[in-house]
C-alpha cells in the first residue's frame, strides 16, 4: 500500500471530530486532535522515546481512509471495523518505522492522552460543562490542562501542523 504522510495529514485535516458539532468557524479536525494528543502524551510521559511520541501522533491515522466514527457506531459495525483499523494501523506503523503492534502499556498511555484531549474538546468546543466532562472522561489534573487550548484553524493549517510535527519526530528518531 502506498502510504504518504502528506496524504494522511490532508485526509485528517478534513475529517471532523464530534461529527462537526463544535463551536467555531472551522471544524475541529482529527489532524489537530492528533497533534494535541501527541503534545499531551509528551507532557504526561516525558521520558518515553520519540518512537512512542510518533505512535501518539499517528494514533488516529487510519481515519484518513475510514473516517472518524464514535464508539457506539464502531461497535454496531462489528468486528470487521476493528480488523480494518488494526490492519491500517499496522501498515502505517511499518511505513514510518514503528512496530506493527505497539506494546499494550504504550497503547494505554496514548489512550490516556487521548482521553485528556477528549475532555479538553468537550469542555472547550463541544458545549460540555467541566462537571459534564469530568463525569464522562474523568476529572483532569488542573496543572496538566491549564495551558492546553483547542485550535480551530482552516484545514491547510491543521495539515501543516501535523506534517511539521511528523517531520520533527522522524528527524529525532
């Protein structure tokens, strides 16, 4: 399969999180979300190697092909969705020098960063109160989230931010 970071970044820049149901002049893209998740991952786990930072950036990369679906829809689609996601993830990881399957402990750490991002998205752009966000995603460490802001930008800027961070990580490997 021909996998290029520019294609991933372009696709993710046009895939809206929250099905586009967010405040602002632009949809919050999966590309923006991915950059934020990688930043949160670094803050939570500063001693993790660069390769796992790259895995955090690429955690939703298959969505450039299959789009972003909420968990209940994924469950309704059944095991075929999960299998496709796993196969795409493995191909993307191999393309960029990562193991096809990342260790479970790292996957859990990326999931924690993803959860923090979801809380920020919910409370900053999706209309949830902090109390609602805490109830759904868990209470966040105020020191961690204090300076983290959601960026709503045109897709070209989201794409550029994603590819720039990817280039930085690849250069550091």
